[in-house]
C-alpha cells in the first residue's frame, strides 16, 4: 500500500510569459533531482495538489463552461464574477481563460519533469517493491497528463470530426520538460493521439486488481473512465462502449442510491455531495482541514457575505429546473429555495450541490467540496450515448433506466429511440451533471446552439442571449500572452480578438 502526504502548497500561476516555459511548482525537488521513490511521490502529490487549485477543478475549469452555456442566469446585484463569460464577451486576455490554460500546462509541466527523470531512477532501483510502486506512480502521471490535455482540447479546439481532424488545430504538445518547447499547435488528430497513447501507457502500468472506489489517486479504472469520455468526444462509439463497460461491469463501483439510507437522515445520494464520499466516485481530489481548494459553491450562494442571507451571482435557469420530475431525488439534493439578501428580495431555488463538505462546514469553511472529475454516473451516460449512435436503443434505454432508478424515489424507467435519443440524452446529462463542467462541450460536439429567456431579478444583458451552433466562442480564444510570447508561432482561434 502506498502512503502519500498531500502537500499543501499555494498555486501561483504568473501569466507574463508562455505557460510552456513554466517550471514545476516549488514543492518539487528540482535541486536534488528525482533521486528516490519518496521524491517521485512528492512530484505526483504536487500534480494532484495543482489540479485542485482555483484555476482548475475546484474553480474555473469546472464552473466556467457551464456558466457560459445555458444553465444559469446572472442575478441583479451580482459581484460581476464570471459575468463576461456568461454574456459571451470573452477576450483573449480574459483572466479566467488565461488561468485555466496556464493551470493545465503547469500540471503538464510537472508530469513532464517526472517522466523525464523516471527511467534513471528506475534503473537505479534493486528493490522489486519499490519498482512496482514507481511504476504505479508513472501510471498515475500518464493518466494525469492525458486528463490535462483532454481538457485543453475540449476548451481550446473545435469538436472532433474524424473526417477533418487532421486539418483542424489541436493544442501545443509539450512532452518534455527540458530543452526547446514546441512553438506551434499540433493537429487535432495528433493531439488526441497523444492522449490515447498516454492512456495506453497508464493502462499497462496501473494494476486492474488494485482498483478502489472513492480514491484520491488515479487507479486503472480512472484510465478507462477517461478513455471512455475521450472516445465519446472522438465519435469512437465502440471504444466508448468498451472502456465504459470495463468501469461499469468490472469495477468495484455502485451508483449512489437515493432510496438507500446512509444515516437515519441522509441517503447515499445526499452523502455523495454533502460528505464527498461514495461507492460511485472513480476519482476525486482529496481535501483536508488544512489543504483544500477554491469554494466552488460561492458564486451560487455567497452566504459568507453577512452569514444571514444568500447573495448568489447566478441562479439556475428555469428550463433546467423544469427538467426534473417530482420523483427525481436529484432536485432536492442539488437545489433548495432560499432567501437572498438583495434589495429585490429574490427567493428562488439556488444550487446547493456545492453547499460545502460537512466536515469543513463544522470548521466554518463554507461552499468547499471535493471535486469529483470521474463518476460512475457519467459512464452510464457515455455508454448510453454510444449505444444510441450505434442504434442499440434497447441497451441505451437499460443504462439510462439503471441510472435514473438510483436517483428516483419511484419509477425512473426511460426508453429512447431513433427520434428522441439525442434530446433525451441531452436532458439527462443536464439533470445528472448540472454544473460539473460538461454543458458547453456537449453543445459544441452535438453542434447545437441555445437561447436564454429572461428571468425575474436577473441581469437583462445576456439574459435573452441567442447563440448559434457555429458561434466561434464555443472554442475559447488562445490567451494573448501565449500568442505574443517571444518566438511563439502559436496559431490563434477564430474567437481570438
């Protein structure tokens, strides 16, 4: 068994030079080199620590894509946080976009430093147990790099089309730590090829018999969960089914059941979000009382403004709330009608999915929850969508019904066919994955636009926005500092302005 100390280190991401020239964060033992398995473990801990930072899974990477889409409305009196994204006024110098780009490349830099040094360390070892431990760390590192590149591709590239991927722009593929860095973007096909290669390497290194639920480390199941997601985005339906099935059918995971009690007052589904623990979690980012990420739920609640009322920046769009049926227990788990403290006295359902981890709430740490980048529920949705694309509607219906029955107090059975499957999948992904960072990417890959309708006490500018399916801002602009860095030949996106 591996024991790892999650290192508490503040993430600082200066944006004055190219992200590709960044060095790993200062908790990495650069001066000493990676001369022991302990040092290698510290490097991997650093990767996990960076992933949970404000720019990434506890903050912008999770929130911004869904806020930009059609799931929320900005409230009158808001703090102006993310409002420019919500209004689709996104510039290449946007600080949130820059932070996400820099954050992901920072983790990639940490991965590359590890991978550049691991062979020399492995060749120096004679203890078989240490070699096995190091191989597992290497598998985690390849998984981490694949995850980061997959996120960059989703945000900064067009949706994958097998017929055109060779000719579309991908991302800059930095695969080494030392030496010159690439100055141009690879193709979209080449970018996804690297992700798949990293996942294949990780699959060989991470023991499939060592899987565990609710883990804060990348295990073999995480490799296949991410592989299934990537395959779905690449329209490789067979691979999506293959890898999601490994997780669903062979893993130790179970859907969090809304009909089973974890405590006398709390169902397994409620426990998943209130305590950040579940048999459903494939991979989460672990928090402690002294080391935790950004308060993800702050923009939806802002209770700490006066500790009496709520001052949300955003409230759920009514159309999304209307998707939930009376028997759907996710509604009460995700939303609660609360009184705001604004002068307009808005009282409406607010998002409480990220109200806060109960252990941290006891310490008066509000709106902080552990990010859960990989959950079993998503795998059912991935497989169902892949089945639909292969016209295997009965299998898709079975997967959707399995998921929904775990979320419904009664019923939940769902049937899809040729005429309704995409709308049904779209609605179910909103219900299940609300504000987990998927909506913008889903609309882009389905080539769907959207239209917002005004809501009471919400900001008018942006509240009636109509976005076409081919709007350039479905693809985020490459940060200006990257384009203007000395020697850069990085090509801009159509959205750059």
